[in-house]
C-alpha cells in the first residue's frame, strides 16, 4: 500500500475536524464576539428582539452542525490511529485541519454569502470586500494545508503504529 493511501484516513479525519473548527471560529468570532453578522442577518435584519432571537436560533443550528463535524472528525481520527499498521504524521494531520478550515470558508463563503445572500462577513459596510477577503483566506488555508500534507508525505514524516 502506498504511503498516500495509508494516510488517507488521517487526511479525512483532519479535514472533517478542520471543517468543524473553521465553523466554530466563524461562529464564535464573527457571530458572537465581534457581532458582525448572524446566520440570517441579510434576510432577517437585526432590528428587533424577535429578529435577534430568530438569528440566534439559526446561529445555534449552525453551531450544532460545527459541533457534529468536530465530533465526527474525532471519531474518524480514532479509527485512523487505531488501525493496524496506521501511518501517523503531525504535518499531514495539521495540514488536513487547515485544508478543512479553508474548505469550510470557501463553501460557506460562496453558498451563504454570495449565492443565497444569507449574510455577509461584515453586514454594515462594503460587504463585497469583506466577503472577498474571507474567500481569499479560505483559499490560502486550502493551499497551506495541501502544502503541509505534501511536505509530510515527501519528508516521510510518518511513524508506524502497531
């Protein structure tokens, strides 16, 4: 079995964890701490208590999704590391997490921000600029993650597990 094939379960686990962690960063940082937007803030304006409650409910569903992604990623990681002959690599795992985070940003940014127009990164300003920066950050995370995965493979940074 090729080294890349042997590391595929680790990449899948890390990518899944990265999707969830990317969602948590988005939700906690942009929705809660900075309060730049909520899940539906471009459709349901945050101009009344009822609308805030609607947005908070949908933010909660979003956080439930991200929690499930992280939980699934941890389960996949456990399966990956306990397999007979599992190959393990910190570079590959961290690269996969960055890859997943970047994929989250790209998919969420294109679908929720641009296609469905549910919300924008910064609801109260030139949203196209902020949305473009968010997408560019996602692309940079995907490239950084893929690069780390490739370097982990090229350097042979793996240790066999029994």
